[in-house]
């Protein structure tokens, strides 16, 4: 049975994007990129919610992405990708399949399939729903050393508490901190 993990980054005050949707604040350096490459290598399938998918599909297949970061770009483009959506009907980024309907309904089948890790990247709403449903094996949250003051909270739409068990902590030289949790929803 394959595992399912989610990776998302936030500011120190808990926002995954600024008040106007800004993503100009992440602290990305060589150490972060090495981590990103290793994380992508451990997965054979990437998962996205619709909004994150649209941003990723607009960037990673471009020449600019290849020039900026060829190692990550090749992995993003070559992996199998799933976009979970109730509204999207087709996807044109190579290797992408649309999983229609509620994501939680499809997780048992996806986890039962052979393969390596299914890694959800970004996708705050999808991540929160998966954590609340108890289907994530790992929730990886990277905290960047910046305070935004306002923005969109990772768990702003969560309806119930989700206790988390801390599995690992990794401090990066840049001040980034990776917290890895196992969500344990209350019954």
C-alpha cells in the first residue's frame, strides 16, 4: 500500500499566501532545492487541488522554469499528476489525470494502488480536507522565517480539531523549519 503525504509552506504567522494571493516571500535556496528534489524523488505521483494545479501547470512546463531550476522542473513535468476537482473537466499538463468529485472518496483506491508515495503539493484546501479525514500519512509543513501579518490561513476552513503527532523536525541553515506530523483526527 502506498503512502500519502502533503507538503505545504507557511509564514511564521500561519499564512500560505499573502492577503492578495502573494507568493513572493518563500525563502528558497540551494538547501531547500536539495530537499525538494529528494522529496520529489520519493514520490511517483503528485497531487494538486484545482487552483494549485492551474498555477503549477502554467509555470512548470515553461522554458523559464527549466532555466530557473532544471532538476525540479524535469521532475515536476515527468511525474504522474492527479488534480482533484469537482469542476475541472480536463487537464493539459503532460501526465495529468483529473480525479472528479470529492477527493476523500478516491483516496482508498489511490492508496491501495502499487507505487511509491503520492505527494500533495501546496493545495491548502485539499490538504486540510485530507488531514481532517485522517487519510494523510504525513503532513509536512515548512515554516519560512517571515511574518506576513495577514493572508490566507492553511486551516481556515477546517470544521473540527485535528490532533497531530510530531514525527520529525528539520532546521535549515536559512531559518526554514520543516515540521512533519501524522494527523490523528478525533473519532
